[in-house]
C-alpha cells in the first residue's frame, strides 16, 4: 500500500512537472493559426451611409474664394466601395472620386495623403449649384442617388442640404476585381498602414 501511494505521488509530480506542461502547450501552439483581420460586414457600411444621408454624403464649403466639396463621409467607407460616382450641376454621374487603398486593420481610417485628393475637390467660388452622388458597393450594387445643394447663409462652414433623392434605375455593373479597393483584402493584407491625413487650414471635414 505504501509502495502504491509513493508511485501515485511520483506520477502526479511528473504530470505537474514543467517539462510535461511545456510539451502540452507547445503542441497546442502548433495547432493555432495566425488571426487575419476581417472587414466589417457590408450592412454596417450601408447603415453608415443611410445615417449620413441627411447631413450629407458630401459637404460644401466656401474658402479663400474657392468652393470646396468634401467627400470625407464616403471616404471612410472606402473598404466596401468600388466607386463614388458624382456630377456637378447635372444628373449624369459622369465623374469618379478616387478611393484610397483598403487596409483591413484600420478599415474606417482616411487614406494618408498630403495632397488631400482623397478628401475634397476644389472649384471656382459658387460653381456647384448641385452635386449628384451615388455610392457603388463592392458587389456592384448602387445606392440611391442623392442630389445635394449648398446650405444658405452658413459662411465658410461645411454644410449640405438634400434637394432630391432618386432611386437607381437598375443595378450597376459589377466592378472588375482589379478595380476594387478591397483587392488587397481578398489577396493579402497590405503591409503599409494608413492614418488620417495631416490637417491643413482648408482640409477639414
């Protein structure tokens, strides 16, 4: 009986030894896979788009004898967009605003860019009476079409007012994968990270 108890104690001591425990954790570590960032579901982005509709998918601002039109709200959704279509003083939607490259580690950050080309466009003062805009998702589906006009009497504050809302006539053509800003997510995670652009006097949202 004493001999059996001694053997049991030795067995328990072996099970609790560092060598045994380390071996067990090493095996578990080998079975683990490195976590890869996953983009938020597109429904989150669609809710963001809808929430920003009243205050403006774009914003007008009068500054230094120029008219600046900001696309900041839409640019924060660039990881799930394939296009931002817009037109000035017409409903043609014949222009495209550039989308930054998507980094899934920071999917809502504005792309780093000292030129502000991902933030706004600059026009002569008072040129844009209306801006028609449509967001196109990464699956090719187009949002409703919203026509915005500048707010009245706001000085150099950023502002936009809805003039009309139109439903898209048909689903937009699905974008070619190489043209999609999420191609880096579908392949491999880009090594470069981005942060918000360095603010300047004009470049406010």
